[in-house]
């Protein structure tokens, strides 16, 4: 479907199973360091679902800013704090390695968290070697299918995807999914997360037709196990709608996006971050389906909410402002003005 752009970023939701951990020794390490790490939100990263965000370029003059789902994700939570997390995490990691050794569980968890902070700061080239180091140790010490090892492999795959190394990312995500299905079963939450991550990697590689069946599986499990309006079910439905939209099946995508938006407005309220993402996605689908007149009010509401809640210069506010301008321009061109 020409002209469609989407953003995929690594995110982590709170309701993912916690595979890794970061602990500090209160009697040995500085309490100041511990408080600083906690304040920045730097914790061991685990695989998680993410929701794509839709936009459209205006004849090549517009590049969409990436926007993740409002589910509380670590990389977004770090935000401007990522450099602070790095400043605290680097010496803390060095201290743990000296005191506990390079293969201690807490040292590895700290290295993993530092790599997450690097990735949040856009320093993926520095994150990848650290993820690789942690994975190598965990495979050797814990075994290839230990939960911490699987988390490390998934983290490395996500970093590869961010770096554009999608073939390597897909290979690692496939390994994680196979292990989760074998050890945990096909309906386990961590298996669903792994399946979702693989779908996103395939989509990032341009294999949307191979991603859609995986999104459908995740959605079906969530709807059956959690119910139709659970937050995970709605995220899965939104991802499925986005993939279907990218495959050119606009009418089906619009129907799913309408369902998600209605449920989120009812359950979360009109200004919740997830609701705003859904409203944006539905508007983008409307524009692509030549229903610009219906898209403009949705985009205007989204912009007003973000200006009020996030401020006029927040990246998501800027994205909303650009999207509204593009929709209005498309309407003007069609009307001949």
C-alpha cells in the first residue's frame, strides 16, 4: 500500500513477565546510586508487546515521527532520563562487576539495564555489544532456555531490529518463540509476547503477509483468555488492524480500529494515551480510505488533547499537528481550493 509509513520501536509493558532483575546491595553500594537508578526507571528489560502507530506521508514531504502505544513502556518512560540512567548505570555496573564478578546475576541484570538505557538514548550501537555479552554469559551459565537467557535473546533481537538488522532479529525472535511454545505452551503470556515480537520483526522486514497470522493468533488468545476489552486484547486488536491496513485491507482495518477506539474511550477515557493512539490510527485509516472529512475531527481532538496534556512542543503533539495539516491539505486538494 504505497504511501503508508509506520513506526516500530522496542517497548516493554508492565504486565509482561519479569524475566530479569536488578538488585543492589544496600549495605555495600551507595544508597544514592540505588535511589538514582530507581528514579530513572532503569530496571531489567523484558520482552513486551508494542503497538504500532499509523501515519501517512504527503507526497514525500512528510516523515512520521515514531509513536508507541500508551501502555507504559520502559523506553518511553526513560525518555529524557535515559542519559541520567546511563550516568548512574555505568559506574554502578562497573562496581557490581568488580565486587560480584562478571557472571553474577546482578552484574548481568545491571548490564542489561544499561543496554536498555543506551537504546533509549538512541545509542543502539553501544547497546548491541552489551546485549550480546549478557546473552553469551547467560547461555553458558544458565542454559539456552532459561527465562533470563530468553529475555536476553529477545532484547538483542529488538536492538538488531532498531539497527535495521531485521534478518538477524527475526532469527533470534523465532528461537525465543519456539522455546516459549515448547516450555510454556502456546497460550502462555510470554509466548504471546514472543509471537507478537516476531510479528513486528517480520513487519519491519517488509513481510507483513507473514506478520498478520501471528498477530491474529495473539489476538485470538487474548480475547479468549482475557476478554474482549482487556488492555492486552485491545493492543493486540490494534496491532492486527495496523498490519491489515498496511496490507491494503482498509475496510477491515477501519472496522477493527473503530472497535478499539470505542472500547478505550469507554474504559480509559477520551484523553488516555492509548485512546489518543487509537484515535490517530483510526484517522490515518480514514485518510487512506478516502474518508478525510471523518478523519479531520479525530485528528483535531487528538491534537487538542496532546497540546493540553503534553504541551505544544512534545514530539507526539508535533506529529498530531503535522497529521492534521496533511489531512486538511488533502481535503483542500480534493475540493479544488
